[in-house]
């Protein structure tokens, strides 16, 4: 009876100690979110240990196990050295990973979401504007998981929105035209530049977004609007948000 093995690429999103010397790892893979185990990896003699760092992209060989599949080989494909060395970038990676965890199911095959997360890690490692890369990631992830906020048509009357629109409704999931502002009394005020930025982030590729020159106030406003929407969807704040706020302020 042959052992069943398979290969996959993965991003390592979380690691926790288990047993005497094992580690359970949360992975993002093209085949979905997956929990696997690395046996004996906390021993100094482990050959695997140096190839399973948090927030690296790896090629894995796994054996199918009863509870968890078991990592038998690992090779690093991208170590994202800057991302892991700089605290603000690292905090972005924690946040991106937690958001992925919230919006994906175990073993739910979704290569596009995996590719998005890998692309985002690359940007968080190299971009001059990791915060914009994170905003772009949030909107792409919302789109791919069916929660795309409506930024082009009034969420109440479906009329095309103009620059006069200035209310974003987290609970209705989009922007209100001036006539329907009162449809959600808890809707947030949104400036013209923040509205334009959100629409831009939703429609443009990352390379274009990264090169934008924007005031800190506009960036911060776009962050607050998206955070309010995500909080509404998830019914809570992510654990990594406090760390993100702290680390990005130090920068
Ligand atoms: Zn309307």
C-alpha cells in the first residue's frame, strides 16, 4: 500500500507548537486553506526547520494523514525578507493573512485568491506604499468572495453615482446617491478624494495603484471606510488590527 503524497505551493500564515517537537501550520494554497503538520520541526536536527518560516512562499511535498497532512519536504520559493524584517510590513502581512483566514474555507479550491495573496505579499515586501497594496488587496478579496462594495451605482436606486455622492453605507454595502443619503442614517461621510481612491483601487491593477501619490488623510480615510465595511461583514475587528495600527504609526 503506497503512501499517498502530493505537491503544492503554499504561503505559511500561522504556526503553532504541537506535541513534543511538532508544529501545526495554517497554509494558503491554490487548493484552499489548509492545516498541516510538520513533525519534529522544533528539534535542532530537523532538516525541514529552516524551510518553514512564517510568511514565506514554499513548495511542499505532503503525505496525506488522518487528521493533518504531513509535510515531508519543503523548498523556499520566496522568503519575502523585507516583509519579515520590517515591523510595519510584517504587521500588514499578519493582517492580510488573518483576512484571508476569515474569508476562505478549508480545502475550498480557489487559485485566484491564492494568487492574490501571493501577489499581495510580494507587494508588501517590495512596495513603497504597503498601505495602498493592503487596500487594493481588501477590495480584490471582497470582489473574489462575493462582497464587492458597490461604488458605481447607488445602493438604493441603482442610478449611476456622480462625484456628488458623499455617503458610504457599511451595512448596505455601498455608496448612496445624494437623494438616498437618509436610507442609512449610520452611513459614513466620504470625501471626494477618498471616493475616487476607492473606485480606483477597485478597478486598477496593483502596479498602477502602488504608484499613486496621495495625502495621508485620504489614505487614512479610505482605510477607515473599508475597515467599517469589513467590521460590518465580520461582526468584529480582526485581532491583527491593533498591531497594524501600532506598527504603521511608528513608520
Ligand atoms: Zn439613490
